[in-house]
């Protein structure tokens, strides 16, 4: 029986490109795996149709980000170093490299500016996070940031990303 809203499509699995722009794919029919060079693709996410040596075809979405991003909705605040302004924000995603936030207005932000982000995780202890970040990109109300101290990754964030 087909659901009233039509057949449900399976989500397309993500594969992450490594430092040398290669992905590893595995056929779910026969188990054969291989490495594919994706350096000629543009660096945005792309969906590839892959044909296995067994004849099976399948799709994988290539992700060029170096780290998994956990989608969240966590309220918090920021302090913009240049202006000293403090305002509210919503954390939209968290990764090992940075944090994506949404703000009401830009307040004159520019890539390269630094901020302190303050928010609580939605885990049981409601862990408080305070991170110094650099603005990498601004797209509308969304601001992509990168941690200033990448060498010292917070263990609380690490455990949170695994969960």
C-alpha cells in the first residue's frame, strides 16, 4: 500500500570529501567500495549518481565541508568586539570548526570581525558555552563563524556533537 502522500523517498546519504577531494562510496547491494576523485566538482554540495561494477546504481550527496554540522536551535547572546555591542542570537548549527548563528540585524558586521558567543546546550546539564569566534561569512541574517582557538576544542562540544 502506498501512503496517501505518495511513496516516501529515502534520504540520499552524505559522503564527506577528504583533504585530497576524494570520497569513499560503498554499494549497498554487493558491498564493493571504492574511492572517487571529486576535485573537478564545484565545492558546493552535489548529488552524484554512481554505478557499481555489479550494475546497481545509487546516489550519494558529496559534502565538501570538513566537519559534520549539527542542526540546532539554541538561544543565546553575542558580544561584538569591535563595537562592544551585545545582542541576542540563535545558534543554528555547530561543528568542530565553527558555529552558525542567526541575528536580527547585522550591526555593521564584516567578515574578519571577532565575537564572543554565549549560549547553553540543550543537553541534560544545559552546559554553558562561551566561544571566541571570527566571522567567516554573512548571508542575510545568517552568520557563519570559525573558532579562534581551533587547537583547543571544547570537550563538552565534542560530546554534544557525538550525541
